[in-house]
C-alpha cells in the first residue's frame, strides 16, 4: 500500500535529517512512523519484504507544512521537490503554509499538493487533523473521497460555539493595544475559529472515511456527513508518558496543574474563580499553568503585549486576592510536562469544550488524580466517580467542590487514579492502536 500522510508539523525524523529544529508536539505520529520502520527492518532481516510483518508492506509518503524560512533551508539543500529519508526510505514533501494564520486559505496550496500527489501516486491519503487549511486543500486536490481518511483531533466549528466560555461582556468587547494591532480581539479570535470550522465542514463532507475516538466527535461528524464511514481508533500518547507513576508522597501538597490557559476556550478563568473557595478549605493551594504566558507584565513591553483575556486573568488574580497562588510555567517539553504532572497533587481540564485532550490522557497514563469539565468527548475518556471527577462545564461551584473532594477523599482518590491509569494504558496502547490503523488502511484500500 502506498499511503500518503498529511501532517500538521515536520516530523522529528525529517527535521533531524535536514538538521533543522523540530517539535515533538505530536509525538504519537512519530510512534506510528517508528513502528512502520521497525516492521520493515524485521521483514528485511528475515528476507521477506512484507509477509508476516504488520506494516512492512506500507510505502509511506509524508507531506508537511513549512514556514518561508524553513522552506528556504530545505531548498538550499536541494530537497524542495521531495526527498527520501535515509533511515526508512519514506518520501518526504514540504509545502509552504502560514500556520500562524490558519483562518487564511491560500489557493496555491492545492497546486503544490497536486504536484505531490502526482509524484507519489498514493493508494490513499491519511490526513491528521482538520484544523488547518491544508486539510481542505488536500481533499480538493486528491478528489478521491473513497480513498481519503481524515483523522479528527479537535473540531473548530464546535469550538467556535463554545469559545467565549462565559466571559463578561466587558472583557469580550474590550480591545487592548495588542488586540487592536494584531486584529486579534476575543470576537475576532472566535470568528477565526468559525471560518476554520466552515472549511473543516467542507473537508469532512468530501471524504468517505473518518477516524475518531469519542461519542462526541462521532455524533458531530455524522451531522456533517452521515454517509462517511466512521472508524473508531484511539490515539497513542507521547512515549515519555508510558513510564513513571504518580505517588502521593512525592507530589507538592495541594498543587494543581493545568496544561494550557492562554485563550478563553481553555477555561483557566474558571479555575481562578473557583480558587477562593478552594483556598478557604486549603490555604496552601497553588495553581501551576503551562503554555504561553498571557499574564506576563514584568516590563513595559510585556504590558503593551497584554491581550484582553490576559488582562482579565490578572484582574481576577488581583480582585480575588490570589497573588502567590498562581504560577505561570511557560511552554514545557514532554519531559517537563511529565515532571510537573508527577509533582502535582491534581490535574484539571477546565475547558468549555474539548474532544479528547491529550493532556488528560497523559495525566491518566501517569495515574495523576484528575478533575475535568463534563463536556465534548471528555466523558468518553474518563468516567465520573470511577476514574476521576467530572463537573458541569462552567460551573465554578461544582469545580471547587470536585477539587476539595479530591483532597478530602484520599483513599477514593487513589482508587480513581489507579482506575484511570488502567483505562488509559488500554486505550492508548501503542501496538493495539497501530494494528487498528493498519486494519483501517486495509479496509479502505481493498
């Protein structure tokens, strides 16, 4: 089978060969790639190119977006038209796309993707994610819905509806200098999601195969394209989270960890609003948040760069007396994220909407006690009362009670965390998920 992947990032294996910096943000993709490589190596070692080695019969092509600077570096190496990876023989193709402005559709993308398709001649195309313009461009360029597989990650059209996350009207309407300069006020951010969602709907409507992993994404995609075949397939997490285990005695008491909090949908403000009640019971409680720090105000330049949402978070911290109880960690590597999870007494996913957040899956793999909003696909990942605690999305009082319960019910918390780990190890089993993916490929191609 000749399978062409359309990825959202340059895989680390490709970047290493090109001697370029890379992100391991989508490390699960590397996991699939490495399994295909190992299958080919085993088949070659046994003198048989494919039979008996699952995945060895795949001829893999990988295409991925690049910014202008990276594209220039690739062109200087004479590899702009495509090149083979030495370690696997996979054909790789880059294309220029502005991922910083995913709401902008560039028609030239379709032309470049047609060139890639003509060169590789795939039996099928597997598109990972729907949130960028290249998904629709590939669906249009390939024009073979029966051989197109689109994998759901988030759903932009649904996120657009939930984006405001109960923000006060004054915060929504306010424009800071940064918001005005970047044309990125909160309503404009929501509109960008809406635009992306419309393209997402078109792409989903023009494919015959969809992979998903929650009742939420199955239901939402069925509304758009009820004729498409929905293939259930769990996602494999980044390798670092499969080793190590949370222990109550090793974590900082009453420490709460959030993996992201830089825009309204992620719900950081809900946690801040719940914190006074939490502090009334546990005065030492502290919230640690990873990701882009939108609250930074150390210099005049930082203050000028504050968004309306960042300003709102700072207002909450000031008016609610939360100084010293909130710490921004900045962007963390996979290892840094794991270290912080193991140090924390609890993980919270407070988003107004999520499909299946990898951060929750990674916390569950490590056995970290978890509290999450009962929204989107989260109930498909974690059962309330059995593997963690769920609360009504946006309900600050319920959120506070769930946090307090987690620390009060020590034995039950340990039992729930262990049950969550058991479930996550089964759901995110790399070999099982790889076998499932190969079965989907076989079904589509044959």
